[in-house]
């Protein structure tokens, strides 16, 4: 049992992940940095997740288990944030795991640099292979407030210019995991309900990086992001994804206007909308109850809305790779049956070839 305040508070939202939970918890209790508190929020799990949590809590006094009715990922994280005592906060999803040196490595850098946030690279763990995701192209980065706004916060709104050469990299910095946050900057920040906006991490970080004064990145893949969890929300069809993303876009557009941010933010925002058709299209493919014609019709309905028409009128195709030029031209001119066929090919290759 810890008697003094921990250095790091690890927040673990848990919902029906008994199959992966022990791997996650083992990686946390065996951290080389001992001064931790591990706040696990059982968000109404229907499997044996709570039993697993209680077993570990009985063996390790640093683990705190909170049980609540199912409210979603954001609600679970917010419950944990109310209990935080550590100097820094780390979010870990319960079907993922971390290297045993992650906390020590990131905390040492945070204290040395007096950083408000330290980020590491991560590994996507597929069934038969792993892929390292290098978030930035340097081994070590230390940014002040001005660089944070241009290099991180603006990218959370979307990509611009030469950044469009790698449209698949748009989501590399979206996850709130892989980062150590100074807890004092999180006191008045809470996640917006993911049942309302779908991608809660991006908006949360946009709020955080508004206050962040020192950021450090190390290109060490210390976080393991599991891509084999078939019950994950990203592995099944989401009938409300379009509506959730429109709610998110409303909030992003409002933030740009209220903060009177420079024009590049609106450019980035509309590019985010345009590039978001990759996710919306792949989501439609998962609708097994729909025919190809029905999927094409749904994509045309989306692309015919004012927001998406504006996005594709503004999208600069110059830097896009050839395959993505084809994809987004099909979006722009609403050739949705061809778009569905192309998406089917992309999904086929993703399952059979080692694509990120």
C-alpha cells in the first residue's frame, strides 16, 4: 500500500475485456517505476472483467477499482480523473499493454524537461504481425508553446499542405494514450461523451494543448495498441458514426470561430472532413446487412451534404499520393459505386497484407 502521493496516476477504463485484461494489468503492476496509482473503472462490464480487477487489487494496493453503470469510455475516464492524486496522468486502454519501462522513461523526461506532456511512439499489434508507428520523424523533440500550437494542436484539427502526402498519418496523434499529461492541467478538463461525438480523444487534446507550455516526444515504441480485439468499437459497424462525427465537427468549427484561430485551422478542419470519408467508407463496408447498392447510396447521401461538398471543393489534391487522389476524386464527383469497390479492395489488402 502506498503511503505517499504517487508520481503517476494510470487510468484504465474497462468494459468487457476479460480476455486481454490480465496482460494489461501485468504490464502496469510490473512497471520499473513503483510510485504509481492504477485507477481501473469497471464501466458496467458483463463478463468477468470485475473479477479479474478485484483479483489484482487484492494483490497490489496501488490498484483502485471503481464500478459504475455503463456510460462509455469518456464517462469511465472522467470518473477516474476525479480521483487522480499523481503528478502526471497516463491513459491506458484495457485491451492494450505497455512496456515495463514506459512510466519511468516518460517521467524522467518530464521532470528533466519540466514538460507538461511527454509522448512516445507506439506499436500496432495485429494477430500475426506488429507495426511501429513513428508519430514524428525525429528521435527526440522538445517544443515550446508556439511550436505546440503549430505542430500538434493545429494537426488535431486536420492536415494541410505537404502533410497531405500521408493522409493515413492524420490520426497518429489523436489517441490520448501514449502520453504523460501533467495532472494540474487536467483539473478542469473532462472528456465529452463518446456516445455523442465518437472521437473523444481529439477534442480532449485540443483543449489540453491550448494550455500546454512544454512538450517532449521520444521515438521509442513503448505502448502496444491491440488490433485483434473483435469486440472493439472500431471492429464493428457503427450506425451512428456519421452523426457522431458531425457533432464533433460542429464543436471543432465552433472552437476555431470562438478562439478566432488563423485561416490554416479552417483549412485543416475541412481537410479532416474530406479525409474522414476513409473511416466512414470503411464503416459502411462493415454493414453486412446492406447490399453494395445500399452502401453506395448511403455514401452518396453523405457526400451530397453541404459540409462534404464544401470540403471537397477546398481539398488540395497536389500532395496526395496517387491512390488517394483516385479515392478522393471518386468522393468529390460522387462516384460511389466505384468508391465501394475501391474500399472493398482496400479492406481485402488490409486483411491479407501487412498494411498499417
